[in-house]
C-alpha cells in the first residue's frame, strides 16, 4: 500500500502554475513530495481497514484563492491559490537570505512574463506610492527589494530588463547616492557631509549646511530643507545623484527613473 492513495487531486484554492525561468525548488515554494506523504499517511490512518477492500480518491480544496491575494505567491509565479506547506508544517519567519531570494525571484518572474520594466521599492509605503504613480504597469512589475539594491540590479541586468524605476524616501536614497549596495541602516552611516553638499547645491545657506553636517539622519536633512522651502530642489538633487551613481556602476545596461515620496507617501519629485 506504499503508493496509497493512488490519486490525490488538488481542487479549488491550490496554486496551479509557476511562471518562472527556473525550475529549482527552495523554501519559498510548496514541497509537493512531503505534502503528498503527509496527506497519504494521515488518510491511511483515518481509513484503517477500509483500505483492505478498495482505494480512495482524495480531492482537497482550501479557501486559497482569496487568501493568496494577501501573499507574495503571484509575484513569485505561483498562481491560483495558496501553497500547502510540506517540509514541517511549521511557518518560520523569513531569513535575510530568503528575502533576498524573493527579490531575485520576483524580477525573474516579471522577465519570464515578458515585462521590460521593473519598479524597485524599499518597502510597503514606497510601493503603494509607486503603484499609484505607475498604475498602467502590471502588478508583477513591482518588486519590494528592501535593502537589496545590488542583488536586485544585478538580476535586472541578467534578465535583460531595459528600464528600472526606483521608488524610495530620503534615507534609502542617501545610501544609494553614496554608493552603498546594501542599504540597511546597520551597514554604514549616512554620509551627512555629502548630504550637506547636496543641500548647498540646492541653495541651502551656510547655517543649514553646518546643521546638516552635524545631524545624524538623512530625514533631518530633508526636514531642514523643507523648512527653508527648498525640499523639492534638495530631493531632486539627491535623486539625480542616485541616477549618476548607479549609471556609473551599470553603464548602458538600463535606463533609470527615480520616484521620491515623503514619509506620508506623497510625491516630492522624480528624476528621469
């Protein structure tokens, strides 16, 4: 009876397809082999001696179509429902490596669907902002890269994507402008002297420049420039520096657009 049940059929609510150029399996995807074994073992336990007379056809459905809309499955190429966990049945928080893998996978999925534009955002707020600004793009084009700038852009190049949009706020933009490839706050501090020089280019007086130099957060620089009525000019200059920095790292590999929003998700400026 090792092969029991002879047929397990997934019904409504199960993921049905993967749109990806990679067939590799990892912790982000359903482990079908283990899932089937768990189903088989529990069905055998429940059926008992009934199996001495005949087999069973199991049809399993879950309310997965609605639930899947709250997950990242569609961005990872898993369509039509939720994934049924199989390795242990226990959900563990994603590791940094797993999140990085999801960024790469998201870009690969978009490329496999023929998309030629990728919108990289640093979190939920910037993604909502970017989606409002670029509502004509398919949802699969939007990838939350978090702090993983370099893995995201390296994958863009590998997949031949021709246009990249970055949606971010002042803190992450400051890290990108100074050349950081991983923008996590614990990596390297923001170059406040560099921000002060950008502020001067935007028209900041000496007193504001000195105050920004002594500051500890990029947000302070933005707020100081806002108070002077120079916020838009400052953020535009910062975004322009990001474009220049990334163009130097990836010369001629893609065109780049930067969308900048404030901490309420309102647009400040953009650079093309």
